[in-house]
C-alpha cells in the first residue's frame, strides 16, 4: 500500500440546511494544483424537529452536486454511519453539515522523511482563525 501524507478532516455546519456549493470551487483549485486529495465527503441534516438524515451527493441540489464532482470530490466510505450520526447529533435543529476528509499531498514527502528518520509526532493542532487574527492585531498595534 502506498504511503500517504497527513490526513485531516473537518465538519462544517450550515444553518438552515443550506448547501450552496461555494466551497467546492476553492477546494477544487487545491485538488487541481496537487495540494490536497479529497478522500471522502458526506452530508448530514437535522430538521426543525431534531430528526436526523444522511445525504449523498446525488441528494444535493444538482448544481451543488456537479460542483463537488467537478472539484474531485468522492464518497469513498471512510465515514461510517456512526461518524455521521455523531456529527448530526452536534447540530442545532434546522441545520446541516458537510464532513470532509483530505490528504495533504503537499506534506507527503516531508511526512515520509520524518517517519524515515524515526520521528514520532507528539502533538498537532490547528489554531483557530479568531485566535491568530487577534494575535496579529495585537502584534501590529504593539510593534
């Protein structure tokens, strides 16, 4: 089996159960440039009564589904039913979520070099956008 680069996932909530497809072109550019490889995408919704349902790309608005397909999105089954239900449980009523898994192709070579050198990942986290922006604003104001 081929070595892969670091893999990330995210869950993006959309109030109002509204998938508009504006994210797909931006992700498509990353796929096209070889920066990432989309490994799986799934969708869940919670109606106003709290009922949960999963959705396939074919269940989305045809324009949104086409945009996702054109961007290289696939549903490979990495998310299982338990993953989807857990994500949906966290949603507010009358909202939806997209679940996305991608490989960071840009980091594949360095990740393999680290493994080859005996390196062991001890910690990894992503800083929230709001925290970084606040730190940048503070630094600019105190420069």
